[in-house]
C-alpha cells in the first residue's frame, strides 16, 4: 500500500459546483458524490469562495480530505516538463491513422510498438520496436513502458486524436504526488453521419461525461476506456496481458487497491473513430459489458450497479412493485430513516437534511432503473413473464428511462435520433452490454458484477 503523501504548498483545490455548504459551514452536500454528506472540521473556514490553497499542514490535510471525499477537485498551479513524458502507441497494422496521431504528438518522445504487422511500421523521428509475433494490445503497451525512461508515460490507441492542450491539462495533476494515472474524456468521431453516429456522439459508453472526478470503485466514473491515459511510470508495473478487453480499467483497480489516486480530466479530450455500422456498435457494447464482468470477477467491488443507500433503494422497489401496500411501506421506511437521521444529528438544519434525503432517493431511483435495464435485464425479463405488475413496471421503466435520457443528452445537431429512435438505441445498447456482462460471469464463474450494493 502507498502511504498518501502531503500535498505541496501552492497546490489548490476547488469545491465542485454541485456541492452546497450549509450556512453554519459544517457539512457539504451535493451531486458530486451522490449520497455523501461530508462533515468537515473547523478548518473549512480556510475556503475562500470554495477554493483552498495549501500553505501549511492544516490546509494540506483539509485539501486532501476534500479530494478523497470527492467534493473538491485539484487546481494545480504548476506542472512537470514535457521532457518528462514519453508517448507509447501500439499498432497492429500501418495506417493513415498513425500518421495523423503522430502529427498531433510532434515535439514529444514517441515509441511505436509494432505488434507483428504484416508490413513493418517505419517512421522517421520516432522509436519503433517490433514484435516478431502478435502478442496483443497489453503486451505492446508493456513493451513501450519498459523502453520508456521518463517519469511519465502516455498511452494512445493508434486511431486516437488528442485535442490541443491535452498534455498540459493532464500533466498538472501529477503535482499531487499521490496521483498515478489520469484519463481524458473520449469523444466519438461522427463524420460518417447518420442516426447511429449522432447517438454515439452524444451517448457513447466510452464518453464519461463533463464532470471531473476521482476514478474509483463506486464513484460516478467507475470504469474508463483504455484509448488514452497518462501514468506515473514508477507506479505502473504493466497491463494484464491475459485480458482481451478492459485492460485500462483493470489497471485502475490495481492502482487504487495499492493506494494510488486516479483522476478523470474531461477538459482534456481525445477523439476516436465511430462504429462501422449497427453490428459493429453492438459488438463494441457487448465487449464493454464483457470487460466489466471480467474485471468484477477479479475485483468484486468494481462498478457495482447500485451505490445508493440501501433504504432508498428499498423505497424505490416498494413503490414500483408493491402496489398500494408497497407505497405505504415505502412511506414508512422513508419516515423511519428521516427520524433516524434527526436522532443522529438533531442540530442539523432541516433544509440540509431534506436536500440530502431527497437526493439519496433520486439517486436510488435512477440507479435502480438503470441496473434493471442493463445489468439485470435477463432476470428482469424472467420476472416480468410471471408477474403482471413487474411486466408493467418494466415496460414503463424502458420507455421512461429512454425518454428521460433523450431529454438530457440530445443535442441540437440534426443527426441525433428522435425520441423513439433514441429509446430503441438505448435499449439495444443496454441489452448488448448486459449480454456481455452475463457471458463474462458464466466464463469466470463469478457473480461479482451483479453484487447489488457497495
């Protein structure tokens, strides 16, 4: 385990804009860490407009606690040199995509690992290492990692296109000596056009959204794409060469278990090619689910489908499936939880308490529906066959969840599907992901991916 080091003087953190500080400045409540009500010590008075600059042991301890609670984010004021970075690219075949990526990486040290391409890769100005036989995606990255001599190593898929400024945005996080890995936001290239391209642009599973966060089990971003990442070389021993997918996610879980901190930086953006058609798109989503299932077998707490409070999940299930008596029981559970919360801390402001409890129920409802339609859909379908009430609830959830997702994620672009098309694609995406997840569970003989609670 890595002992968490002190943050350096001058390092700053900023409260997430979704976080509220109660008027007595004793608790933090917000969407940045769903279900979390963080109690802070008197040092919270050091915050100025939600910002804290480390200047001594007291401020360093508070900044670290805010980062670990997920309610604040780093604002580094310096960054390591570009000379301390090597970029590693694994390729299976020579292509124009590689040339495009190399142009974006001009001025950096680059190692291209040719994984036994039919036509050997040759490029001036970069180091090329060739495998004499195909060894796979992870082996290519490991070869590049072993050859790198710099403090930091960036990994890119050959079809990735980083936007300008990506390195500065990601590199600054490493001024925190506890950070081992940073990943950017991954967007989909939609130049091919069509409804599927529009859906992928706005709703791709590899796009983890606009909110910066810590990467960890049960966080808002529990798993990531391996398309691009920047790592601290001294912290990384390599990728697991036995995996066919989710190698980046498995690396994240190992680093987290060892005590390292990991960050998602959405302002740094990388674009990858979209799917080549509906079949390719479904296979991709199947692969994503399969990867999550395999990693969950090794790390049982990884990406659990429900991270909300158990009482709130119970309220949602009772209300949806229990009929009139279920609604009465749900109201009773909510009342008991409210009374318990007041008894635990009777000096908490009522508006703060109400905000936190309502937020927990909202998160639970969203997660329960999402889990039923993605992780648990085979079980949900079986239950709906024998229960009219479950069948009605499942049909309502399928439509309502899809329409709500469409209203939140649709763009003004004309190629985004309409509400019906969006619902159909959303449900197909969930079915493919869930099928891959269950296939992995059968192969690994592990139910870790269905462990419902953290």
